[in-house]
C-alpha cells in the first residue's frame, strides 16, 4: 500500500515527525520532489536531527530510503548527511537513488546566490540551495541526469555546451567568472564515484515492491501553498508539492496512492516571503515563536525565524483539497496551551467581500483575516494518549477546525517526540 505524507500550507507543518512515526510500519520511504532547500526536524531515540535530502524514515533499520526521480539531488549534501547520522550512532541506512534523478551542480548554487543578489529587495527569499536554477535547467533540458554519469562521451560533449550557455549569463548579467568545461567534468566524475553504488531503476523497484504488497511512504517537502501552480505564485518553490506529483516523482501509477495524510499545524507559520493573511506580529508573534515547535519556530535549513499566524481555515481547507486529503495529522497542538483564548482565521475579507475560498495571489495580497475566537484550555496536554482525556476546550478546538476544513483529523500530535501522538 502506498501512502503520501504532505503539507497543507507553507511547509514546516511537522511532516518529518509524522513520516518518522509512520516509518515504523513502512518498508520503503521515498522523497519525490524538492531538494536540500527545506528541512525536516526529527526527534527520536538517537537525538534531534534536521534532515534535508534523506527521507525521514532513515532511522529504522528495516526501511529502504529512496531518492526519487523528482528530487533535486545534491550529491555531496546527501552523502554528508548520511555520514552525519552515522557519526551519531544511527545504523548506516539502506539508500537507493533513482537513475532518472537530476543533479544539482555547484553552478546552480552560484546562480541562485547571484540572482538573489541582483534582485536585492525584490528577491524571492530563496535559501540559495540552487533549486530554481536546477529545475529551470531540468525543464530546459540542459540538466545532468544520474544515468548520464555513466556515458563518458556524452558528458565530455555536454559540459562544453552547458558552459557556452551559462558563461554568456555569468559574463554579461552577473559580471562573474566563467565556468570551465574541465572543471564541470571533474565535478561530475566525483559525483559518479559517490553515487554509483546506490543507483537503481527506482520505478521498476517500486513496481515490484507494490506487487509484493510492501508498505511504501511518499514524503513531500514544503506544502500546498508553495506549489508552483496552485500556491502563492511567484513566492513558491520550483517543484510540485502535491501528493499527485508523488506518482510522477517516484515513478508509480497515480491509483496506487491509497492514503494521503496531510499535515496541518494547530497555528500557522511560514519561512520566506509571500502573502500570509493570518500573520501576527510583535510580542504576540514572539511568544508563539518562542513556544512553538521544539526549541522555537526557526527554519530547519536556514535558522531563519518563522513568520507566525493563527490557524487559517481558508488556506488549510484549500491546501487539503489540493492534496486529495484522506487524513489530517494535526500538529503542535500542545504549544497553544498558554493562551486564554485562541483566534482562528475563518474567512478572508477582500475589498469588503467575505470569502472562504482561497484566491490567486493578487487578491490574496489585499485579503484581511476574519477572526473567530475560541476559549483556550490553559494547561499542558503533553503526555496525554487518549483523545477523550484531552481538556474539553482542546477537543472543541480540534472539532471546530475539522468541521471548518471539511477533512477528518485522525491524528493529533501533542509534542515533538515520536510517540507523542493521539489517534482518533
């Protein structure tokens, strides 16, 4: 059976924890899109980890971790990450890398930095991991696919072609040093050495695994609102963050995805620029940020303080609909225990019109939140294992949100640890 774990909002919903938790019963965990530009924070018996490329199931010795063809593969980052978890006592994970995945090159990272520099105040808030230049090249068909590392003649010819094209931009737009074909060839040879033992026809491997009835988890990065088509364009990422793309990014049929677990936070947070209707500021935001997540709401990749807001019904309902949600995992509920009352954004006011449908970006910029306030529960709910043992106001909050978004909340996370979860 194939399940997908994806985000409902801007990313940072707690997908890593949910994947780590579900990984206990999984045989295979697949990353299907994105690159090392966002992280998943995981807390388990080995300690606290921020993963960037590795799937969140690497901590179990019975799982196989797969880098799917849809991933932006930064090979040195992947292998650095594998080494870093082994150094901390985690058994060496079983890793497979799709022969159809494409490689993030050193120049993709440079181009990302140069472009953000050039845009100055109008930048996209990129993490400068090379993701947009990488996907641009992939779709312009000048990227390097892992399988191409094994065709030496092709590589020698292609590095020359790539340099011709990139150097025009480097010289005239960015006024930066040119690339040399021999340097790129060397870079690709070093990647080949690292990755060769792990390369696999992942689509075929997964086809056989599905036939054998294996349990497969697809792990998404970021969330619905960062999808390039359906998100807050242009403040989005460069690969689709939706469960539907899991079929493409892993190479399996769409009808094999039987369960779509969409992770939703009990409040909102976002890293990076873009419209964020329920955003809060000042001391109110600082306090939520300090209490939030584990050790506060700061990006797992960048360390940037996250932007904070109340739960946004409009954005979350939309995010769940696009994912094709079968189950909602509701996270960081324990964080809200300090509040006397909890505001929830239930609708948007756009130029005097009230809507609960998520609009395109130009209207989103003008939207003001319509808030409804619920009573808080004023106590610590960590350690509670059964839904009926939660305080009444806490259950009311969950049920209010479930009714407003229209998708069943089947898991409630009340702490960062792997076992701090309530099933409904």
